[in-house]
C-alpha cells in the first residue's frame, strides 16, 4: 500500500511547524511568507523523504519567488485553516481550499487555480456504485472540508440513512476504511484518482454537479491579494498552471 505508507509517514520538519507553535503577534522578518498548509493531502501537498512536495508546493514556490520572499510553512489541521487565516496568524493559506460563500465571510480568496468535484472512494468489490447505495452504510470525510458541508447539507436528501465518520487527517480516513470502520470516503476528484492509482482495488464514483474551485485564502483586506492574483493569472495565461496539473494529477476536472 504505497499511498497508505506515504500518508502515514507525514512529519513535521524544519521550516514547517504546528499551529500551536506560533502566535499572531510573533515578530516575523519582512521577507518571509508565513503560510498555513495541511500536509497530508497528495497530490496537492505531502511529505516525501522529509520534504514537502506536491502541486501546491510548486505553485507557492513560484509565487514566493515572484514576490521576492522566502517561505515558512505552518502545518495546521484542515478544520483550523480558515480560522488561522482569519485571525491573521499567517499571511495566507493554501490547502486545496474550496472557495465558498461561507468561507468568504471570514477570509478573502484569490482567483481560482484548480477545479475539482466530489467523489466517492470505495472498494472495487463494493456494491456501492452511486450515492443511493450508501444507505445504511458509513461514509468518511475530513473535518472542516467542503465534503463535510456537502454531506451535512444533504443529510436528509442524498445521504438519508447514511452514517458518518469524521477524521482530522485524510490518512486516518484511509486507514479507517481499510479497517472496516467506514465503507467509503467522500473526497475530491484528483485526490481520489491519486489514491486509486496506487490502490487498484479501489474505484472512484464522481458526484455530478459538485464542481468547486480551489483558491488561496488571505486575511480580509490583505495587500497580498492583488499581488497573488496577478501572479496566478499570469501562470494561467502562460500555461504554467496547466503544466503543474499535468505533472501532479492523474486526472483533472475539465472546464465546463
């Protein structure tokens, strides 16, 4: 289980600290970008041999270089990402964050850099082939994500009679499914296909009409918003974003 071992081997390393290790009033050098991440989410951002890698790491490296800044990552549980930005404990956050109206009340978002949609990941031997088949079963998802909100919003509709299993880290969900604590996982399109690539015993069930865009979250009124927007728009225009997507994603959601 290559992906399982990868997910379970995530470490906190030099240049990346836990949220509890810093405070909003810490004095930081002017040339350093303090960035909140959640480092257990391949192919977006994950740990490989003691080093953070992934699509979003590459993206941030380009942005930081163009801004003339160095990077200091703060590893945060995803459910705390938005509040960390809203409290201005970091300059911004990147962690496959879906741009939603609810989150817009707390933070500002840059232009989107990636499209995704919700999918169900389950065993290829499972009888689950659509949402309706989840009735009476347990569905896992990561706390604080748009997938949790989708489940909550549709608990009495599409997910009627479906039990839920919440975890702070994606690795914990994957382990739980293999231990039989849940029969399926609700996650994103690219993430699902990344897992399936290393685990051919899994299948991916896309959920139509759930397309969402990912963007960088910055504190309200941040001067960085326009600067980052210019860089991301330039990367979209010159094909750099597409090149990174092709490098890191097995499959991506096409433009509608």
